């Protein structure tokens, strides 16, 4: 059994997409991920269930690195993306 590398402790940019329905979290990620340098990390906090599938799919389509998912301080899912 292999383990995933640990998620970053902090993001260079955190997008607060609470209350936004699909496709808004992905639109915001697409517009703003270039604000971080190559190698930088964007965290997307979203309560829309579709984000669990949309963020990794966006990364595959756009050639970015999906790092995984954890839970934000308020209990909502947080998705981690490294800019490539």
C-alpha cells in the first residue's frame, strides 16, 4: 500500500467558493490560478458537491497538479492544486 504525499500546510492563494454552485468554483480557479507562481499552491474551499470531481478534472484538462482534498477549519472540503 502506498501513501499519498502530505498536503501543504498553507496555500499561496485560497479561494473561498462557499455557497457557489457549479461551475463557479472552477471558473474562479481557472481565472485566478495564475496569480500564484509556478510551483505555488491554490486551495479551493467549496461546499458544492460537484467540486470533488470538477477540481481534479480541471487539473487533468489544464495540465495542473491535483494534490488532494482535506477539510477546512469550518468543516467544508478543501481541494489543493499546484500550479505547473
